[in-house]
């Protein structure tokens, strides 16, 4: 599925027998012979194996073919192989419910096969051996395969971004005759006790899909594949897999039983893969669970033998078929895994531009194009299986929808303040408009003039050879069907050292490369939903090894996707990503991480552990580390800068400086021997609207300011290093080169906003991109330092260098060396260093970081630095200790939380029934579990001042059950008011944890029952059935709720709207009255109300009852109304409609009083009624704010209109009797007249 040659044109009409690039990259497997237990980093991290790719024929370890191994499982008596509880798991490769022996699966002509599953199935798109082999053996049958898998998927939990086509509709769209399922791995972390539930869900899936296809008049057959085994690799960074394999065996048996129960075909992958792994010294996975290229080639043999009873063809005969399948997969992947889903079917899909045209109008049509293009490539595959040449014919693909640009005011969202000019200046003309400080000079290092395929550079790095690399995002915001996919990683080299690039090489074509970093002898780069590892194995500066090192990055908005990769001194690969995204990552350690939080993430490429590091919203970009390892980050949209510090069990963002500009695309630390001393280790930001340039801030790390501790960094504005008057100048990154100069990437585009213009606006530029170079006149450049290929001893000496970039590149170089050798050398290197000398303390710190990078704990070295007289060394060592003891040791989320509290015994309150008291006890236990509720809210329930709200007497706890369940399932993040006290994320309040994947329905119901009935709280218990219902209703949600979103659906009880907490009254709910009214015809309700209602009493109900109608319709003190003025409004509503509006407020919402939620550039969400709007601003009003909220149009990121009325549902429950209802309705009806 790779786009290595940068084009979508067919490569399959070449002479048969030619090995395409995809196969050539695998040929590397044939040139080395590493052991599974080798310490060579290439082998520890590879998608490689010395095992011959060609059907075991060169293997000295096995004198049986894989076919015979599989058959041997059938022949050997079950009792001699396994315990009785695993009978059936190892019985056969294919299991029919009626027989033990394998029978070939019958594919019918023109079958469509839909593949559902987790990462095992998802990765088949990258290494398509299974489909390649099956297609080669099904020639003439014209079978089509469509991969519907996502990494992290489980049978009943397949999170997608908002608006994604629902499962049933997609099933019918693809129209499969056969469904392959690959589940059980992620589910297996529930342990043996969870296998029955997994089996039941698998049966339910088969029955549901069968019924859906039957409704469409079609039959469907199923093949249920077991999970593969875990491969013990001997890598000390990975688990041994013993417990995991025991569980996988159980889930394989559960899969078999589900197949038997439904009449489906069963294929055992666990047994033959475990046999394969244990019988060979070679590696077939990259991390024990995810197959490498050789692993998928072997899997294809297993599946071929099991399904068809045939031996797979030799791989060297399948070049054309493999390449054709790979090309088809690319097109289908961009259909089913379509990036920018938020603009296709999500919240921004309905944004309209010129002539009312929306993103959805354009992008949904592209999905149709991709359907046709995928089908066209099926024909190429079929031809290749028959040995026929067949070039792709896309003449039947419908043309793209024509889009008219709104640049220059073509639509309401077009903003003159953000747009540049479509008349582009040359690089030299643009440079002339860039102001630099006195004594500095600027030159063009590289541009589209020299290198026409350089466009939209988004990140830069410097490699160990001193060369500048850039990620060129030509197709931004994503590849368009029918056009060239020419996004790439480029290598620039200044061979004559004159400050300009003399050559450019394309290392690899990578779609949507928002960030990249060097590691382990290769490059890690984002290509959502994948994080790819690329490596040049033959020294030609072209990647010939490529595989996903991690999957499941959210792609719903490429503007917010994982970006700006940085290798931290601790050994983690860091990135940030923003809102609208659904991430779902699989690891060898625990159940998949499904999260939608905006913030900084950390990935350890040795252990494959991925953790949320620190919250940051809504659209964070830019991460950097300084000399002492202090970490800095930005939120791009809001323009805020932060220091990221350890706190609680994780890390947290703390404001670094007073924001001056927005949006910020990147940041950097200025560390260079070429620049003046007074600027060393200062902070730089790149801003892309308004101020178009690079700004410097001096950093105080000593805590000299008021109320700042040592190591709590604060920035003071300094000079503008670059400030452009060319409105197309968009600085997206800044790095210090090997020569000490500052290199600045210029995105160079008239359009910078993602949502202000159609995704396919023709003025989104794909042809311009520049890299500028800033130097200081009269100062010598930085001397080059040898890094690439140097011996370990020389590299350790490099760690003494004062320049951050030199030490960083040295750490990267050491990441590819043998860990044992690196650590042994480092321990010799540090023997004579004094931890109380500032310079030598830093050398010791570099050695400590080396231990951390290579996964080796050294407590003696840690203790020496913790006891140092050098304060910055102590702080840095404390961060390492925090990782080892709080983050790494527990695997806890990086979102900060206070330390765990001791377990406290709670006695159930007497007002609960006996059954509810039992539930209460479970809830008390759940509440106090590690990293659960008591961690933040404490055993006393009062929380922590200004950070964690009190649960005592809070309507958020004792009020709406459904609201409480929703926020507990999915978490809460945003400005929150509890009993008059405000908890604001902008002041460091972390999000509330989402417990949907941590607690079962019974546990969640129990803990909510507990908090609703402890510390003096008294409210109805919560039932597991209620939790289950809400969970099912919100299954598509993968992001935190905001308080405003929740209140839009479940307005807070009236008690919270008063200014006096003491004014709260005992909860009253007249459900019987509501049921009576809903069961009575509306006309009769009106008739009785007019006949029996009392106008005077009705007015009293309107103004003085708990229903509090006046609060919106006639608020005191001249406050703005949030509902119609009944006395003066000339409404067209009939009396019957007024009654219906009270009984079901959301049925008919007056547009003038529809509630909207507005996301602004600083990450805040404002909710209220839109009382006015023009080209400059939108004005909202809500009950919580005394004054109207004015929001500049340029600051608006997103607007959502609620389908829920501001008038509370169940309003009539606040009335005491039918008499009160009649009185109120009489007053409302008469007043409106």
C-alpha cells in the first residue's frame, strides 16, 4: 500500500517476473541472517527476518513444509498435545462444526470478501501477502477483497470519528458474500473470564451481519480466524508473553466455539503460528504481536493451506499480483480510512462556501471516485493472476467536483486577516520583505525554483551527517484521487558550504508527513493512521525498508493530526495532536489505548508503549527540549506556550509566557555557537497569521519571578528574528543546522486556515515552499562535529558538546547501537565525573538519559544526581525518577493526578435498600482503586482546591443520572462551575478520566451509586441497565464531553442557577404527572387548561415555582432573554403547539433561541443563544454570563447548533399537580394573545 514512487499510475504492465519496489524492499530479508535473540538493533526492531521468504525452501530448521506442519495438528491425537480445556484449540487449521478434519472453503465466482478485525488484519494492507496468495489461487473466479479493519478494533468496540458511515450502511455498501473476522487479541486482555463474553459478541456479530444481508436479499458466509500466538523474541524490552499466550489460546477456543455455534468456518491461526515461532530462531513479528513482512508471508501459507488445502506459490512468482494488490489497497484504504473525515462526514462537512457548496459535496464525491478506482484495480489483480498484462483504465471514474475559490471574500468564512495573495513573489522578492535584526542576514537555502517538488514544508530535522531534511506536504490537506501523491521526506545537502542547497534527494514518498524524527538507524514519520519506520539499508539515501511501527493515529482532521516528532532525552518519541481525532493503539502490554484527548503523546520505540503525556488543546503544535531537559510545547490555534512538568503521576502543561500572537506552528530552543551568547537556550516560536515571523523569548529557569519555584520556567519577550511583510510567508518550523545557522521553513501559501476554505479550494497552493537561512554577520559558523558512524567512545565525548543539536544527533546515533555496549561504555565514561561540578553533572545527566533511552535502570547514578549541588541536575534527575517510579512502572496515563490515597472503609447509608447497600460496597471499592476517583477527589470527596471539584452537595453528582453516566463514561474537559466555584482548564485543571474502557457496567453503576449517597449526598441509585443504555447510545463518542455540551443536553438543575448554595431545595420530581399529560391528547389538554386554569395562579407558577419559566422568558434585572417574550412575541404557534413545546421542548425549537456551541482559537467553548452576528463578530448570551459574549469571527474555529432545546426536558415534573399545569398553560396561552 506504499506510495514509494510517488504516483498513482499503474506499475503492473511491466514484463512478468519483474519484482516491484514493494518486493524489492523485502529482499533485504535474504541478505542477512540475524537470530531472533540477536542484540543488533536492526533485528530488535525490524520488519525483517532472515527466514527465506520463499516457502521454507531454504530453511535448515524445518524438513517439513508448512502444509505438513498444519496437517500434523490434525493427525496427532489431541490428548497428547494439550490439556483438556484446550481441546479444539489445536485440533485443525480449519474447523467445521460437523467435522474435525479440514475441508476447503468454497469461494464462488465474483465473491466479495470483507475483512474485519484488529491490527493483524489492518496491517495486511501494508504487507498484502494473504490476499496476494489467495488471489493467485483463485484465478478465474474474480474475487474482490475489501479490508474493513482498524487497529485496536474489537468485536463490539470499533470507534470511528464523528459522522463516520455506520457499520450497517458500510456493510451494505461493500455488499460482501464472505466475511473474514480477525478478533480476539485486544479482547484477550480481559483474561480467561472474559472469553465467554467475547464469544457471545462474535456470535452476535455473525447473526447481525447475516440478518442485514438477508434483508438485502443476499446470503453471506463467514470465516472466523483465531488470534495468532505471541512470539517470544528474547527482547528484554518486551513481555515474555506467557500469560498472553495462555489467554490467546482460550480466546482461540472461544472463536472456534462461536464458529461452531453459527455454522461458520473456523481457522486456527494460534497453533500454527506458535509452532512456527517456537521452531525457528528467526523473527516474524516486530514486537511479539504484529507480524513483519516475513510473518505475513508465512501467514499467507497457513491461511492458504487451511482455507484452500493448497501450498502457497513461491513468492518470486507473485511480483505482479503483489504489486496490483498493493495498489488496490492504497485506493481502498483512502476510501475506508479516509483522512479528514471531519470534513467528509463530521462537524465541518457542512461548512458552506461559494454558492453554498460544502466540504461534504466535494469529498463524498471523492469516495465515489475511489470506489470506482478500487474496482478498476480488481481487474488488474485478476489479470495478473492469469499472467496477462493489464494497465489500469480509470476512464470510467467520474470527474472531481469543481470548486470555486472563496479567497478574497467569496464566502462568509473568507478572512482578509488570514489570507495572503494568489500573486506569489519569487523567493528573493519574498526574502526582501522579511525584516531581520541589525547585524543579521538572510538567504534562500532552498526553494521550489531550484527543486520544483518542494512545497509546503512542515517540519525539518538535521541528520548525523549534518544534512537538512524536510517533510514536504505537497498534497495538503490530503491526496486527491487521480492526482500524483508526491508528499515526501527530502534530504538537502550544501556540498560547497556556501549556505545554499546544492542537491536534493527524495528519501521516501509518505502521505501526510506532519512530523518525523531519526531513531534506530532509520526515520520514524507520521502518515496517519500509521506511524511508519523507514530505513535505508544499502546507503543510497532511499528508504527500502518500511513498516508501521505503530497504528491507530487519528486522522479526522489532518490540520490537528500527530505532528512535529521529537526524540526526547528520555528515549521517547513525542508528538502532539488536537481535537476531533480518535486514536486507537495496540501494544504488547495491555488492552488497546482508545483515546480522543488533545495533547502531547509519548511513544517508546523499544517497548512499543504509547501514553498520553500531557493535555493540551485544541490544536497543539511544536515540542522542544533544552540543555537540562526541560520540555516546552505550544497550542497552535490559541498560541499559548507551556513548560511541561512532572506532576502527580504524570505530566502537565504550565504557562510559559504571556501570549502575544497566534497561531503558532512550531517552537525551538536556540542553541548555537554561531549566535550571540545572550540568546543561548532561548525560546523561539513560529507564527503564521498576523505576525508572520519568528520571535525570541528569554527564559528564566531559576525561579526569579514572583511565586515561581526553581526550574519553573518563565519567558520574557525579546527580539523578532524574522518578521515578514509578505502575507504568504508562513513559518512552520525553525531548526539550528549543523553549521549553527537558523533554518526556517516557509509553508508559503495564500491559504493557511483549514476550515475557512473548502478542502479542495483551488487556491490551496501545492507548488511553493521555501527554506530560509539566518546568520549573524561577522561571527564564525559552528564547526562540524563527526557523528555518523563514529565509535561509541567518540560519541560519548560528543555528549560533552555545549550545543543541544550536536548532543541530540549523538543520542540518535547511539539509539542504533547495541544497548549493552553503549551502557557498558557509558559506565566507564562517567567514573571520574563530579556530580557537584555543573559541567560534569551535565555529563552524568547525559549518561543517565542514555540509560533511560536504552531501557536500563541505574539507581546509583540517579541517586548521585539527586544529591548533587547542581540544582538543574537535581530537577532533571527527579524527572527521570518520576518516569521510572510513576510513569514507566505503573503504565499510568501521563495526564497528571495526585498521589493515591489510603483505602478508607465506608459504611452504607441506612436509607439504601439491602440490595443497594451491596452495590454501595462495590462502589466504595471502585472509588478507591488506584488511579480512579479517590486519586483526584480524595477519600473525603472534597477534591483539591482549584483543581478537582468537590463531590459533596454537587448537583453534577446528585442531579441527572444520564448526565453523570455520560461524563463518567467519556470524561469531562472544559470550564466547569460547581456550587459557585469555577474550575478552568486554562489554569491547569486536567480532564476527568474517561472510564468507559476501565469499568464494566456493574462497576460504573456501583461507583456512581456510591458518590450519590456518601458525604451527606442522597440521590437515587444508578442501575447497570442505565449505564448499559447510555453506553450503547454514546458508543461512537471517543472524546471528552465539555460541560457546555452536557448542559446543552441535560440543563443543570435549578439549584445551580441560584447565587446562594444554601438555597438548594430537596429534589422533587412529579413523574406521574408527566406520564399522565403525555398520555392525554394535546387538544384535550388545551381544552381543560382554558376551562379550568386560573390566570393569576398561572402567573405565580410562571414566576415562583420550581419550573422557573421566568429565568429565560422574563429574566429579572433586564438580563437578556434566552426564550421568547410571551407577552409581546407574535408567534405562529397554536395553543396545541405551545402545550407540545412544554411537554417536548426539543420537538420544535425556535431558530432565534437555538443554542449553539462555539469553539474559539484559544480552545474555549462558548455556549448560548446567538443574539446577533455580522462579518466581524458573533454575540451569544447565556444564563451563566451577565453580559453578552462577543466573539470575533477570526477567532472562531467551529460552530455547532444544538438539537436540544434550552427549555429543560421533564419540565412538568417540577409542577405539583395537574391543577398547576392547567394554571400555567392558561397563563401562557392567554398572555401570548
